[in-house]
C-alpha cells in the first residue's frame, strides 16, 4: 500500500530538484550523481508525518537495496534515518519502478556485507566513515509483503 500524506519538499534546493525531476520523469532524468545511478527514497517524517523524498546511491542486490546514512561523514546523520527508525514502511523508486519496502537497520556481519556492496558502488563511503566518530548506519530495504 503506497505511503500517503503531504509531500514536504527538501530545504536543499539541489536535493529537492533532483528527487522531483527523477520522479516526474519516471527515472529517465536526474538519475545519476557524479555518473553513478541513484534511487529516490520516500520516508514518513518522524515528527512532521509528511512525505520526504531523498535521492540516494543505488545499491541493489537480489531485489533488496541498501541505503547508507552517511551525510558525507558529518557528525550527525541525515534526517531520513530517524524517519525510518520511526516508520519502517518506505517507498523506493528505481527508474520507473516504484514499490513499498520495509527498512531494517543492520549490524554485525550483515552490516559489513552491505557496507562492502555500498562502497563498491560509491567508494567515498569509506572516506566518509573515516571522517566521523559515529558508525554510519546502513539499512536494508526489503520488498513489503502485500
């Protein structure tokens, strides 16, 4: 069942423009970041309850996706991570395909496996982790059962 609620655009103009252009074009435009494919993640705001859209690197394996809460190695994590802790039901658009997923934060060996997959797609993740004292959260998104 698709998410419902009021869309609250990002306060970051470039992030808002990329997510909106990607979504409006069915994933045919604004679909890369520095030449690497992206997806658009829609979460429910943990405090606002509004729909938030974020363009993230495309890390897919066997129909599941990883999203990495790196925020470029900043000391604090992106707001979408808190949104997923509060509301595990998310939507992900990969190209024209938009589906419902359940988000689960990873730990231990499973986190390390998905971190390796993510760093193969976006090697900067390793540099981001080296920049910060926090362990960067990694979530796996698994297709939601109907």
